[in-house]
């Protein structure tokens, strides 16, 4: 059993709702090639959705208000996030694998250095992620993420880059 097959068999337990696709029969080899590419693209889409759900949940955690104190319970006043981020060392707590966390971290770092103002900003000096104070409510933060979320195409690009880097080190 190859790695792709193992991962595809195990993935539904981690993520419900993998999209199914229909393929027209136009020849054995072409059908096999199409099925192979569809399975990889479907897997990339499902993994990107899993990463996006983790980030959306983190955003919601960041705006949870402590009923007694009236302040955000998971973010300090200076923006320091007090819960593990899905793209950090705590990725397992979010149900992500290490490769998914690396890919999500790559995406988050690119967003952090982009010209637009991201929800999460990386403080390289302190080596930690901060909640951007420009997003003063949950709706604004979630609206930003809908635009900046990790796409299946981006996931595949990052995964291929990561794979090439790992092969180059051998």
C-alpha cells in the first residue's frame, strides 16, 4: 500500500465532507491519470479546508470575552496570543499534522509580510504571533480570513516546494 493510498484511507476520519468527483471514461491511461490528479487535488482541497477551519477557530478564540472581566481571555492587551496557534508547535492540538502545520506557517508568514494588514502578525524579535489590533472585532477578522485563506492551489504549491526542499537536502 503506497503512502498516497494510506493517507486517502485515513483522511476521512480526520475530516468529514471530502468532495467527490465524477470522471468521464475516455481511455484507461487517461482515466487513471485523471483519477490520480483528482485524488491529489481533492486531498489538497480537504487539507486546505482543515487548515482554514483551524485558523477560523483560532480567530474565534482570540475574540472570546471573559464574562467576569470583560476582556479577551485568550489574547493579552498587547496582542500576544495565549493559546497555541495551529501552525506552531501546538499543531497536534488542532488536529493538524506537522507537514500541514509547516504549509500553514508558510502561508501565514507570507501574509504577515504582505503589504495588506493581516489578522496575525509575526514578531520576529520575540518569536511569537500577535493579534493585529487593527481588527477590533470578530467579524472584521473573519472577513479578512475569507479573503486570505489557504486555497487548494496554494496548498499544493507550498507542498511541492516543501517536498523539493526536503529532496534537495538528501
